[in-house]
């Protein structure tokens, strides 16, 4: 067969294979990705050390209902395991644990037909071996008598034990895994005790290594973050079209989150913040319970999708009626200018603090020019009650990733970091400014990939400029025709 024909033949066969097997192309992180992260961790671990990673506890909401489970991001990063009651051990050097040498062991839940009937299938030992590709896997119950002498290691590295782990009474649960670890290593978290009992125990060093790793994103992670960012910004743009006075904050939240779900985003990356008028001045306002948005006020929307574990972090602030008032526009443009100033400077090698300084200079000078900061800087600028800049009281930039405020270093920007730039101005009622500015709150938050040449704006699917926002808000929304029956009279 000629080479050209052979290639066509292979392609046709592959196509048929995909169709006949209904192969679903997955964009989840692969077992290889996680294995490679474990290798990278091992390389950074000190000689003759072991690192322990526990699954997150299940948190109870009320009575017999729990919060939706969220895995410990480090354990997820290193394994892709999404189940509770697990413990991962990673060894710097191979250990002969059965008959052969291994560099990792996972303890996880076994099967339980009744529990799986209610809560869905568990991976079990075989699943963890085959799907996650961990070298050695046991049920959690095995750990109690597991033959491993922790005193032979120079370093036992872990994040200090969480103090909200409930005893489920199930043998080998997280509570047991932690208690058994405590007796094996001779250390119990004791808030009164500064120094651990054994001197090979280190509850600090692992975080240094993890920050180095998670702060610099791999290509696969950047792909997922970009997806989360696209979903979140498409939602912002759709909501801009749909926004009308009289809608409620929770309805706006629902529209964003509905669009996240349309794109198969599993969760919100953090509790959604939708604050109109003075609610926008509460930095992490999550009640979202204002029932009717007022014509003439601004609404601050800080929401983002979490897609396959990775979250965006996006804020847009828009006029409820589609047009900024003159004063709103002045404040908005100042925040926009501050964000642009930082974005223009942003590139590998710059200090994080220089990004903040770039935003603060624009905001402080701008507010001074508007007569909002009256005195001489800096006395006038710092609020003595909070110790923060009175109208710009938060930082400008943080890593995003598996956590919305992701692990990472905050000294120099490095290539393949993914960060936010999010200046804001918040002028609550009773501030020492002319009352005409009161209850104005603006935050603009975007996500950037740091490169050697500059910072690439990832969140460009939602407008940021005031005039672009106003133009988009004039476009009809399909939701205009989505009328639900009234509950009145019920
Ligand atoms: N959404 C939280 C933050 O902007 O940091
Ligand atoms: Mn943020
Ligand atoms: Mn945010």
C-alpha cells in the first residue's frame, strides 16, 4: 500500500473506532499529568524524606446532609483522586514495601454496596491503581498495621492536621488515618505546643515546595484555566445584555451560574458575589439578597466558573440601567486606568508589589484630583480603623488555579504564572467624602498569563471599557422573552 493510502486507511479505521466505541474525548487532566507532578515533587523533596497528603474532610451542613465534597487541592494535583478518606505517601527514594520498590502509596476507601447505593460508586483499590496509576494502593484499614517505620526518615513532611475531621465510625476513615499517623510519627497537633515531639517532623517545608510547583502552571493547567475564564466571561457578557432594573441580585447570580452549567463547569470557584449599590462596598458580599435592583445604581459581579478543578476569578461592574452616570463613569474609568497601568507593566521579572503600586498610584492620584482624598497623602489615604487604603482596601493581584487564591510565590512574577489584576474603589456611606460619591463601588478583575514579553489578557470575552459595556448592554437578550408566571395569589 502506498504511504498516502496507508495514512488514509489508518485515519478511517480510527474514525470508525471512535464512533463504534463511542470514545468520549476527555479534557480532564490525565493520570500521566498527575504522575509527572508526583515526580516533580519528589525531585524537590529533601534526601531521605516522606511526604504525606491527606484528603479533605467531609464537612457537615446540617443533620445528615453534608456540603458538596471538595478535595484537598494538593492531593488532587498529585493524583486526580476526588474521593474523601484518603492518604497519599510519597517517598523521596524508593522503599521496598511489598516485594518490590515503590515511591508512592495511596490508602483509600474500599467498596461498600449500601453506601455506594446512596452516594455513588467508589473507586476502590483496583480503580485507584488502574485509573490513577498509583504504584501501590491499599484500603485505609490497612494503614493501622502498615509496616513502615517513620523514624528512619530524616524528614516527615506534611501540612499540619486539620482540626475539623469527624469520626465517621467507618474503619480506616480520615479520622483513623490521621490518628494512626499521629501515633506512628509520635506527633499530635497541639496548639499549646510549638515544637513537635520528634525532630524529623516538618509541617512547614512542604508548603514551600508546593508553592513553587503550583504557582507555575503546566500547559494542561493553563488550558483548563482558559476554559474556566472563557466560560466566566461569556456569562458576564450575556448578563450584561440581560440586566434590567427590578431584577434581583440572586437572579443575576443564577444567570451566571446557569451559563457556567451550560458549559459543564462543575462548580463556582468561590461563593458568587453580586452586590448592587452599597452591597458592592462589602468586598466578599455573598448574601446576594437584594430583591430589586434600582435604576441608576451600579452592580458589582465577582463570579467565576470552576472547570475540572481550575477556577477563574472575574469581576465586572456595570450600571443596572445600561448607562454610567457621570460620577459613576469617573470612578469606573479610574479603576480601568489603574488596571491598565498594571497590565502594561506586567511581565516576568517584575515584582508583585510593583503591580500593586502601579494601581495604587493611579487610584490615589485620581481620587485626589476628584477631591475625594482631600488631605495630603498618605495620612488622608489610610483608614486608621482598618489600617488599609480607605477606598482601595485590598491587594491587586493573586494567583488563580485549583484555589481561587492559589498557592504560589509573591515575590517576582514568573513565566506561566496565572494571576488576577483587580483594582477597586469602594466609597461606603458616611465616608469622609462628599455624599454624592457614597455607595459607589467598582472592581474590575481580569486574569492574565505571565510571559517573558508581557501579560496576556485571558478574560477578553467580556468587555472592560465603560463604552464597550454600554454598547453591549444595548443588545437584546434572549432572556428578555423568558417570562415566568407570577406567584401572586398563591
Ligand atoms: N473573588 C475573590 C477575589 O477576587 O479575590
Ligand atoms: Mn481575585
Ligand atoms: Mn474575584
